[in-house]
C-alpha cells in the first residue's frame, strides 16, 4: 500500500514537471515566433532595432569597433605590408556580404521595406558613395600625412551641415554651430601637426569629403524616414558597393596583388580586419539610424581626442602641450553639443510650420467635402 502511494505521488510530481516543462517550452516557442514575425516586416524589424540598440548603445558600439579597426588596419597596412587599400576595402565588403547571406539563409536578416517605398536610385546612390567614401579614405590615408588626413575629416562637418540645408532645408541652431566650430578648431589644434603636401593625395582627400558627407546623410535619412534597418540596408547596397570598388581598383591600387606574400599569419590578420570592417559598417549604420550624420562625425572626432589623451595619460606619450589643450577644447565643445542635443525643443502645442499648416488645412477641407464628423460635433478628421 505504501509503495503504491509513493508511486502515485512520484507520478504526480513527474506529470507536474512535464507540464511545467511543456509550458516553458511553449513560452519559448511563442517568443521565437514573435521575434520571427517582427523580423519579417520592416516596421517590426525597425522597432526591434530601436528597442535593442538605442543611441547610447549604437554610439558606444561604433566607438569601440572604430578603435579596434584602427589598430588592426595599422597592422595590416604597416607590419603585414598589404599595400592595396581598395582591395582591402573590397575584402571587407565581400566578407560582410557573405555573413549577411548566412543570416538571410537562416531567415535572421530583417525584412526590407516594400520596393515601391524607396526608389532604386536612392539605393544606387548610397552604394556608389559608400564605395567612394571608404575606398578614397584608405587611399588618402596611404598618400597623405596624418595631419592632412585629419584636416580633410574636419571639413566633413561643415559639408554635412551645408548639404542637409540644401537637400532637406534642415537648419542648425546658432548654439550648435558655435559648439561644432569649437570642436573643429580643437581637433585641428590637437591633431594637425604635420601638413605635408602631396598633390595626388590632396586631390584624393578633397574628392573624399563630399562622398563621405553624402554617405552619412543617406544612411541616416533612409533609416529614419523609410523604415530601413541597418542590416537590411547593408544587404541591399553591398553588391552595388562591391561592383564600384572593382572599377576603382585598377585606377587607385598599385599592381602586384597576385604576387603578395600570402601566408597563414597575413591571411588571419586580413580576415580579422575584414570582420572588424563588417562590425564597423554595421555599428556605423546603427549609430546613423539612431542619431544624425553630424553626431556621427562628432563621435569620430571624440574618438580621435580620446586616443590622443589616452596615449598621454596611460602610456606616457607626449604629443605636446598645444595638442593636449586642443583635445581638451574639442571635448568641451563636444560636451556642449551633446547637451544641446539632449535638450527637448519647447514649442507651443499648436505651433506648426507653414508647410504643416498648409497640409493640415488641405486635409481639413477634404474632410469637410466628404462630410466626415465625429459624434455629431462637427470635428474634422485630421
């Protein structure tokens, strides 16, 4: 009798455990199904990206990867002696496309918006400026001194402000313009120490400024206005970028790529650089989607100042008093710019722009013509 009761209790406990395990398994399946359904629509994938990767996470991710790829590319272009900057960029984008192809095969790649919502010309333009921006940046770093390269990077900031004003009528407050000016001057004082002039390198640097600015503007605008996620946009534009990088190689890379001394160590270093290149592209796209093109440029200048000051405080390097003062000035300007971005513009509830007013009036007239009312109170549907 006792054995029977014990067996009965044991069976009840086992059934309860099986029931609990079944409920947990069902909950996990429902969670996976919900995540899968979210990724299957562009709006759901966009919500997931915004929920998981906000501005702080995206900027921190991009900052850490940027520092890592700088060190790795120095190793590849210097110690390894891989003197082919365009082909190195091509390897980066090829590996990025292969990784995204694996995600796509596993149905883990976020869905893209409908093709009608974004004209192909926008994707083509982004693919072209991506190839020019990344390819010309590596060529500029090869031919120019670090000081001249930094001067070209500083010129990207006013170019973005001007381009956004021309293309989208986007205005920047005087306080932000003043903060950005302080940042640019501080970075110039901190980093521009050797302005060695090379005519071909100077032409490459000047040709790089506009594609770099337009690249950041398009990445930010397409994600914020067209419901694109970072990975979906990378998946669509990477083949275009690869095609134009192939066309740039004969013009900007030296001959002899096939005679390079490929061995295990060199190949691993180049592959590690390519992995970091994929992470850099992804984190940069996330940062541009979460913030703005100007903020992303300021992040790059912040990275430069942190590397300079970190070398001084941690490793005892001596860039000079003027460079240190310039870096501190730039960080102060960045702090003010960040504070101004965090301030919410306080506007009156019914204060709208003339364009919004005309849009609202046109919809109100249309509503009156259709006789739309709400609860008999003659409230137009807007």
